[in-house]
């Protein structure tokens, strides 16, 4: 997508496609990340992604306003998975003062290692509040929010006796509002000048939503721009990452420091393992059907522990549709699973298709 010379990765200095990444003082062992995905990046799924090789994970976006208002549901969204050594909480909000109040709440309740600011969500109910992608076209407001978050994080660290290790603030942006307002450079500059330690670009506009092609050429431009102005600050890429090959291509063609899987990881936590294999060896193995279904089964149980059996069973209907894609008999299995309402019903349906699991 671009003939621009590739830049060296921030951390490794070796030119290898799979390498460690530094976000401020954080040292992340690899550069394959799980994006914050609304309705998906709960700790049950994040735990599976870690198990299958995700280097770093993000919660689904959490409302700063709801945190300040002490919403119990919002607090539960931030819990760390048992195997999640490092992770970030993503916050959204359009008010700098409320963001400054929300950051220490998020840090104290979750113990997370990083705070990410959502400046890219294209959903109307988010951007109409001045949050999400509205911030990409309002660099001044984005700068105020990042500054407030960074100040609050530093103050929280000082009060906790860790003033030299405050949780870094990162920002995820879009390329712009629409084709007539491409503002990624202004947004990235505002965020980094105000204390952000990394920036992620989803190179689609707010108007595109998730349609059309993401413009990796803009990601390459952002990577080169940040390296020239803020050496050592990493740039992460998102958008159209559905296979290990696409992740390799993004790293090769844009020079970004890490890739962030979103829709490509839904029902497919295995993409992290496969991508690392591809980057390190040039090939990767396929995931057997029984492994796919067994992973979905474990996710169902983990999710039920967190949100209750009834809600988890409804949620897992769509997730099992993803787990069963491409396997023999998957279409018939999906038509049955979308009616399952209890864990027992899931067990019976899966057993009829040859998948058995130990009794609870």
C-alpha cells in the first residue's frame, strides 16, 4: 500500500517483525495486541487471548462519567483476568474535568497498567457527547483531556508512592471526521504534546464506520511523523486485520510498532498464536475444530461466572457463531446454538455434534 521505507521497531532495534514494545515505563513482551472491542473485550475473552499469545490487552471502552457516578456495572467491566499480567483500561468521555476524576478511580479499582483514551468511536451516542471520534476533529479538547488524564495518573502514582511509575496514557484515534476533514496529524500531535505515551490509529474516518478499506498509507505517514518528532514513542495500527497475513503486511508496509486485532479476534483468539508463528517462522498451523469449540466452551463458563448464566448464554450465541466458522457441520451447529439458553443446553447441542466436556 506504500513504498515508504520502513522504520526500525521502537524497542527491539533488530528489524524483526515480532518484538517487544515500550509504552512509557511499561515493557510489553510482544507487539500483538487485543483492541478494545465494545461488547467483546470482557475479561473472559481477554483471558483466552492472553492464553493464545496476545502480548497486551485492552478492556472495552468504559465511560468516565459512569465511573465518577460510581456505576457498579462499569466497575465490573475493568476487572483483570487471572492470567492478565499487563492490561489497559480504555476510557471515553468529552469532559476533561470528569476524565481527570475518572482516571484515579479506574487505577484504584482495576490496578491496570495503562489508561487508553478513546478518540475514535464512530457510534453516534458516543460522539454526540463530545467523546470518541468527536475528539479527533477537536484537537484542543483532546489535548485538554489527555493533559487531565496524565496529570491525574501522575498524582495517583505519587500518592501511592510510585511517582516514577505512573500509568502511561495512550490515545486511539481515527483518520478524521470524514473525507473532507482528515485530522489524524493534528489529533496525534495534540495528544503527544499533552503527555500521551503512545498513539493508535484506526485509519478510517468517523463517516466510514467500519465500512470500506482502512487507509494503511495514513498509518505509515503517522508512524514516520511520530518517529521524526517524538523518537521512542510507539505507534500502533488497527483496521482490516483479519488474518495473520494481514498483520504481517501492516507491520511490513507501515512500519508501525504493534498491531491491534479487533473484529479479527472475535471468536478467534488463536489469531495471536498464529500471527506470532507466521512472523517468527514464516508459516503457522491451523486450529483443530475441537480446540475451537473447547475454547468457546471455556469462555462460556468464565463469562457465566462474571455476569450470570442467563446473560452469558445469550451473549455466547454470537460468539459461538464465530468459533464454529469454517469447521465441518458448522452451519447446522450455529442454527442450534442460537437457541441455547442454559449451559446444559449448550452441552447437549455440542454433544450431538461430537463435542463432549467433563461434567462441572
